[in-house]
């Protein structure tokens, strides 16, 4: 199973258990499902009736109603597919009064799915009659006017291609570079910009918006799509690329665990993520780890004392493998190398300890099906919103996000209120609520180490 299927099914199982434990004879039976990345409950009889109604609607030829019963996302994606699948000959939309010149660029760190989003943006834009321009090399490519018009057929291969076909760079533009960008916008006669990228891209756009008084050419619609393996962007519970990185990490841990099947061993695996622990926690949950170290929680010597006691108690009880997953910045002093040495010394030859630094393996590869669909959905939503904004003559700068209520946009002007700039992560992170789930399902109870450490 994919990483998503592992952690989401675990979350569903945990919620089902909580429901059963809290149930009374008067409780209404529910079916648990997932809507907009959150577990939801539907009355069982209502859900069964709706499911049975689909067959009846189809037999009566009421296909639109049958599609609608499947849900809003299904209905939207059906229309998205029909647009993307049309041959170029049927997409020769003549220019209209609402046709515009829209630039697409990538910014920040590489995230699998950037190319998928670009393909979708180009095709949805052409379907609206827009001229779509690719910018090579991120914002600095924009400053140097490195544009290429992107045609319908030219982006065909991008749907499942990893990397960044346009090129991307880290770093936030300085004030001296904004003048060159504003001149490029004027000279290319751009009507709007769509940026697919990470936090550096977000901060660059925030600076562009803040400097609109000095550089009036920057007063044009700008839309940001979240793309980051760290999943550390404001206003969106999921970023393009995070699922692929998670799958890469889980794939690696699966094989690492198999390599230890004939020995008694502890692995300390290090994930990327910078100051955001999303990858570490979700990797631990999906790969069946016993311990995770997150920058949001920090690491103390007292924690490690309990962990060592927990490991020893587990191995003395017959356990053959213990996996700890550490975010790369979880504890400045307690590095992966330090943890390996500590556990090895304090293990007293009861078990071996090995490091497993996953590194840039998490950034590579082709995007997962989940990321491809997420990128396509976000691109479609962004182009529809942008087209409406252009038709109305607006100049809003916004960033797209997946929330419990579905896809939405947030104003860039208010972005910093959602960010912890020091730690480079959102102030509120939904996935921290998964910590009790991890504690409940890990093989070695958390209190086992505390009991052993206390004598």
C-alpha cells in the first residue's frame, strides 16, 4: 500500500476504535470516510441509500444526477479530465476580450509534481483562450525575460515527470532585483503570473506585493500554488510533492527493515523537512516506527534516557527491530550520529544500532498518483479563480490552499500572520493531532521506557 493508504487507514481505524469505545445503545451507526483530508462520519442508512440510488439513476438515464451523488470532487474531476484529454485540434480557442498573457514559473526547492501542475495550468489556460508563457529559472529567469510560449502538445509528457522542466531556484529576491522583474513584466506585457513553489517563492511574492507602490508594474494578479516536500506552507494542509517524498521515505524504510530481519537492530532514520516535522511523523506512522523526533517537540536528555530504557526493555522482551525516525533539525545538539552512538553504548551489546540518512532520495522520482491529482486539482482551481479575477479587472495576489472546507485562496497581504518566520513553518499544523494516533499504534508502548527508567 502507498504511504497515504497506510497512514489514512490507520487514522480511520483509530477513529473507529474511539467511536466503538464511546458508543451507547442509542448511538447512530456511522460510516467513516475522508473528505478534504479529514475523517468524516456519515449516518450509515443515509450513506447506503445514496449508494443504492446511483444504480437507479443510471438505469433511468439520469447520468448528471448519478454523477452528482458521487460527490463534489468526483463531479469536478470529471470535467477536469474531459478538458485535459481533448486533442490540441479542439483547443484552438480564438482570442477573446477575456484572453490574457499569463506567465508560469517555479520557485523554491524542488518538489515532485511541479511539472504536473505546469501541464495542467497550460492546458486549462489555453482552454480559456489565454497565452501561456513558461519562465525558465524561476524569478531570476523572469528578471532576465527568459520566456517561452507553451503550447498544448508541448506539455504532454509532463504529467508524470519528476523534477522541474522550467527550472527552480531557492532564495528570496532582493529589493534591487524587483526593478528588473517589474521591467520584465512591462516589456513582456504580462497580465498575470502563476508561481508553483515553496516558501522562498511565497516570501518573494509577498515582497513583490509590499513594493507595488514603488514598482506599479507589479500590480497584477499573482497566484501561488503550494509545492514543497516539507509541507510547511501557509494556508494549505497539503503541498504538492509531500506525498511523493513520503512514499520515497517509506519505500526506503521498508527495505531497511527487511535488511535487519536476521538480527537484533535499532535503526535511526533521518528525514528531510527542515523545521517542519510532517515528513518524520507521517513516515513513522506509515512505516511502523517506534519513535519519532520532531523539531516541534524538541529533544531532551531525559527523553533519550526513557527511550534507551524503552529499547532495552523491548529487546529483552524478544523484539528484534526498533526504528526511530528523526527530522533533520530535531534537536540541534542531538544529531542522528549522536543518537546512534548513545543508543549503541547504552544498549550494552543487546542490539546493534545503524544510521539511515535518507537525504535527497525524498526529493527525487516521479510524482505519486496522489500528488499528480492534487497538482491538477489545484491548477484547475487556480486558473478558474484567476480567469474570473482577470475578467473583473482585479489585481489580487493570492495563494491556494487545501483546507477542511476544500480548496480556497488566501490574500498574500495577510500571509505573514499565518507563518512562524523563524522556524519557517505555519503557526498551526493540523498533522500534530496525529501524535496520539502514533503513540497508540507503535509496537512499543511509550510508558514501557518510563517504567524501566524509573526502576
